[in-house]
C-alpha cells in the first residue's frame, strides 16, 4: 500500500514539474504548459544590484501565464499574472542562483503555449550596440520575442529614440532602462513611436523592443537612436566619445561677401541684424493678439448660446471653454494600461468622421480632470468601453461606466481580452452591443465598431428629430 502511494506521488511530481532549466539572458524561449497543474522551472545566476526583467506571453491555448521569482534563499520575491502577457522587473538584493516558476495563474487548470524572455538590464546579453545617427533594422518573428540594444551614457545626455513598423501586425513598443535596473520611459503605437529622455545617471542603458499589443504580434521594424545633447560627453559602447550633431541655423541678416573679413562693428555677435528681431517681435505680438481676440469672441458666443452643437448640452456652470462637452459624438473609456489600443480605436473612428472624446487629449489645461470626464460623459449618448482585464478591475473605469449608465448612454464594450466581466461590471454592461476584438487584425474590428457607432448615432439623430 505504501509502495502504491509512493508511486502515485512520484507520478504527480513528474506531471506537475517539467524539471529545472538554466535560461540564457536576452534569448526568447518557447515552451508549453501541457497538463493542468504543470509548473515549469527556470534558473539564472545574478549579482547584487542586477536589474532583471522577466516577460512571459501566451502564444496559444487558454493559459493565463503567471511568473513567480524566488531568491537564492528560496523566498518568493515577486509574482505577476495576466490573461495574455505579464512582466516582472526587480533589482536583485544578493548574489546567487534565482528561480523562475511558470504556471497557469487561473486556478492552475488552464494549459497552452508561451514564450519567456529574461534580460539582465545592467549587463545585457545577446544585445546589439546602439549606433547613434544610424538607423538599424530588426524583426520580431516569434510572439513574445524581444530585441535588446544598449549604449553607454553620461548624466545630462538627452536621448531620442524612434521605432517604426515596416511590415507585419507589430505594434512597436520601445522601453528605456537605466542603472540600477530601473525603467526610465516607455512608448508604443500601432505604427511609429518615439521617446525622449534626459539621462539622470551614467553607465550602461538598455533599450528593449517588443510588441505593445499584448506581446503577441510580429513584424519587422526600423530603429533610430540619437544623442541630441551637445553639452555633455557621451560614449559609445567601446568607450570612445560619441560625436553628436549640432546644427546652427543661419539668420537672414547681412552676410559678409566671400573673401572679406567681417567687421564686428557692423553686425551684432554672430552676424545677426537686430532689425530682424524687432520685426519678428511685432509680427508675433500681432498674431498673439488676433488669437486672443478670436478666442474671446468664441467664448462670448458660447456663453450666450448655452450650447455648442445641437443635442450636446453645456452645463450651467460653464465659465468659458469647458473641456469634454463640445463637439464630440462619443466618449472612449479605458484603463491607462490599454492606452495604445484606445488611441488606435480613437484614430480609427475619427477617420470615419465619428468625433471622439478621450482623456487626457481632450482635457484642457487648468480644468479639473475628474470634472472634465464627468462633463464629457454627461454630454455623450454613446460610450465605447475598451474592455480588458485591466479595465475590468479598474475602479476609475467602473465609475465612468456607472455614470454613463445612470445618464442613459449606450455602452459598447469593445472586448480585447477573452475574459468575463466581474459581477459589478456585468450589471452595467450586460446590453446587446458587445463587440469582440480578440483576434487580429485590430483594424477589422475597429471598422465593425465604426459601423455600429454610425448606425446608433443615426438612430439617435432620427429620434431627436421626431421629438
């Protein structure tokens, strides 16, 4: 009997653990959770102060990928899970061997394929050196894959980086890391994205390039990095100075003729003519005055009329330009973590002549953020909800959806993840207008959303005419 129990226990251990495997930094590895309850184990060696970035992406199946990082002392350091892709960034506190456990984060019962990527941000491996001023090409051929670039910089250097998709479904995302293993800035878009950052410490800086749409899309790209500061000395990856481009604009003043020496008493320093500056100042004052006058007339008309567009009301508290109430057909509600998708939806709808209100773009400076959102909801007959695990768990999104429902607005959930709404959210969005956008390409689903919104807007306009 004891022997039978021992055999069953041994079989259980074999099923739920695929063994331990050393994982290389900077290499995307593919694997699978083939049996319910299975756990994959990876190990790596690190030193105190190393910044370790771990990313995992589901590539097929129902798996909710979860990663758990354990220290050399066997204690859990961090854990993260999601329905599609998730990430852990941690600065190691001690040298030794660390473990990464990969399993299903949804009760441990789901299975599927995944890709995993681990990189030492401070000392990146399998990475390409950045060649400043020179564009480079790359490709992400496997879902969840990540490309690594690195350069050495000094405090005060300003770095500009741009990435552009050249083929495929890729949503290019670029993330800049600096010592000691901290994320400095991140940017993503459906086609082209860029970032600028002033380095706050010297040393090795790392750039990771991946897909910003749940990490699952692939494609080719070009990347361009420039050290734009001219007053700080940067270094290349081989330690030699980087030559930065500094462009000096010539003025339209009087220039000396070729072969003559410029008389410094005839011109201002640099050869500039002071009359040009005087004329430019007068022109600038005239333009600013015209803009101020036109804006004042616009505000006066709006206060007098009380409404800006037929069917869109302006609150009685209107004190000028009230953000979020003028000239829009719908409002888009989303979690900040889904901003790239929300921006793509907004661009797609506006390309179809559907006027969108979206934060923070449409919130004017000086206007209270929350009040602007409430004003926009109150003046909208339709809300498009970017529905994901992030928005499903966001109290801010729940408040916005609840306000829209209380105002009688039509709520269209645009589902980008295969998840069910929470009980509270389900109560608010259980209407008939669900649209799924889980499978690529996203543009096809945005087109369907645009057609749906257009029909609903036309129905609203016909209803107002009959009333």
